[in-house]
């Protein structure tokens, strides 16, 4: 997976407010950062955070930075592959993957299904607790995970193996950067979200809906092309989350 980019983008709301509200006779407002067209932004008629004024790369950076700053989130999503068709048959759904995640980096719970594999993970206090079904136990070579949670110190192994599903910032970055091309649509009327179109404008492969007001945090993502289709929903950004270690794990870190 591609890793997140971090373009240096000035604060849009601050820059817009300074430029649009400068009083006659006051010192000239500073020039807006590259990629921001303040002349096209009238907050009286199109209120919001102005994400649509940015280039695709800059907008992606703003969304990724907002996700990182928010910390906690609840999201769920799935992806199903399509098996190629033949002249005699239509493409058919193939392997599927699903994830449910609640928490923030270092303190989270998640459930992942990938084909016949199913497992749960709890990240808390610098430890990782994992349990899964028989297929997952066979894959990992740890019979104990089929009987209950198995604890290990640290979290890098499982996070790296299942990245970006278990890292909110990496997940959002990979969804936005999957095609290398983004278009931001100006919201209409009283719409509460802004559409970030992933892929070429004449052949989009997905759409991420992000908040129109305040930080541009993701609300939903849908995608579909010849390789498969998927969707994600995001809620509870920056809400308090309490994560506790499982009681009576099958293998504790202190064992």
C-alpha cells in the first residue's frame, strides 16, 4: 500500500477569513497559498471549509491530517473481489474482506474477516491481544488463539501484517491514493459533505464523502471497478474511547 503524503498546506479557514474580511484602508492581506482560489470562495453562498478550492493532492493531505489529529474513530468496511469472467460466464464475487474498528492508535479493538479467516484484536497499554477461529490459528501456528486471547508485547507485527486496515490514517490515505488522481466537487445547496472523487474524472473508481464544515473528516467511502467493490463508513470522530484488556486471556503477557 502507498503511504500517506503530507503536503505543506496553510490553514484554509484562517487564510480565507483574513483575506475576505479585510477592511478598507487596512494593510493588504497576505497572498493565499498556492492552489487556493479565494476569488472563487464566497462563504455567504457556499459555506464550509473550502476543501474544494484545493488541488487533489493538497485536499488529500488536509483529509489525512484531519484524521491524524482526530485520533479516535469508529469505522466498518468491506471489499469483495470479482473473479474475471469468460466469453461464456459473467464475473462473479470472489474473496471478501471486512473490518470493524473502534479506537485510536495504541488503544483500539477490531474484528477482521478475510476469506475463511476471522480474528479479533485488542490494542491497549502497549500490548496486543488476539484470538481467532481455527483457520486463523492454523495460519498463525498458534493453537492457543483458537481458545482465547493471546497476549504479546508491542503491536507492530499484527499492525504491519494487516496494514492499512488497523491504522485509521493509513487506511484513509490508501483509499485516497489508490488511483493517484483526485477531483474535489464543490458542494451544492445545504449538503453537509464534500465529494472527493478518486480516479480520473471521466472514469472514477470511488468517492469519499468528507465533512463540509470543520475538519474534512471522512464520513463514507464507496468504490467499484473491474477488480471488485467496497465501502467504508466512519463515525464518532474524536469521541472518548475506553479500551480494556481482555479478562482471563488464554496466554497472558505475564505467563
